[in-house]
């Protein structure tokens, strides 16, 4: 891009200035992350209104709030239809995993999946968090326990990659469940 500007307009612009201008132009065209995150709560409310019984939790940084700013920390979603499907007779086997988000917004996507009798995978809940730690997994597992009414995990088996933070979270939140 810098070479194009130099050739077309005969301007010698530094790389850093070109990068700043490109960022400003893209924000003008697409909107900024700030705009998107400010719409998250409206999106969450729309999910609740259009899917009564849906659990949506958004956490904002308390430190940023004291400074008068809003900083997204994490978000959890479990649709009512998915909760109903779980209660209607999915196998009591839940897969847990986390994966990196590699787009413009970094983070970790945590998911809970189940399987129906035809061996089709069935998403139960998902969350976006800043890091994959014992604390974030515990937060996710507490919300999942509440959404699916798992009590202490009696009769439920969890399958995962045995990530350190996840093992402790399952043991703490659902002590009577099995974990493989």
C-alpha cells in the first residue's frame, strides 16, 4: 500500500503513519470494536427476548468501570431450546473444550457439547473468555450447572483434553460427576 501511494501520488509516507491511516479508514468503514462491544448487551437482551429462558451472562471489568470505562471480560450463552433438548433425553455425556479465537478480537471460546441417540453432536452452551484458566472454567461450569440443572453432577460424565484448569473446575463445581 505504501508503494502504491508513493507511485501514484509521489508521497513518501512512513510505515507507521500509513498503518494509522489504514486503521482509521477501516474503522470509518466497518465501525470500531468499541461500537461492537457496546452493542453486546443489546444483543444479549434480544437473545433473551426472542428465546425466553435463554441464559446470557456478560461480565464487564470492575476496574474499568471504576475509571468510567467499559471493558469486556467474558460472555456465556445457553439457549432455552438447547436446555430443553438436554432435559428431553440427550445422553448424560458432555464434551468440554476450549479453542483460541484468532480474528481481530483475541480470546478463548469454551464449549460444552452433547450427543443425541443418533450420534449427532449437540451444542449445549458456549462462552468467550480472555484466558483458559481454572477461574474461567469454574465460571463456565457454574453457569452450565445452573443452566442444565446438573446439581452436583450425579450421573453425568464429562470428556475433555484434561486441561489443568478444567479438571479442577469440574471437580469443584460438579463433585459427583465422572471426568474422563
